[in-house]
């Protein structure tokens, strides 16, 4: 897994996204974005679920299909990396 800072403008990350069926909370109004590349949906979901447990705030993932996932509820069978 590798990460690098994204150069999106503050409002760009919200354009065109849809909420996953796993979203049971209000999506964030603002946030920081990072590009993460991983070849395994299962590994990705597990690592983000663990990161969500350690994070003081809520973590969200915007997948390659512009679907917004709460990090603790990523479905590896449905997320598009």
C-alpha cells in the first residue's frame, strides 16, 4: 500500500460522489484527502477498519466509482479500488 497527498481543491472531493449502503452517519462537510493504492479489497478494508478504530475522528473512503464508504464498514466485495 502506498499513499501520497492529493491536490484536490477543498470542494472538489464532494462533487459527484454517492453514499454506500453502509453509510449510517452524516458524511463530512470538509476533510483532507489522500490517494491510497492497494491491490486487495480485503486487505484494504481490514486496514481501514483498524485505522478507523484508532482515529479520533470518523474516516471516510471515496472509491473509484465515486461511492463514499465509512472506513469501518467497507464491503470488500463491493468497493471499487
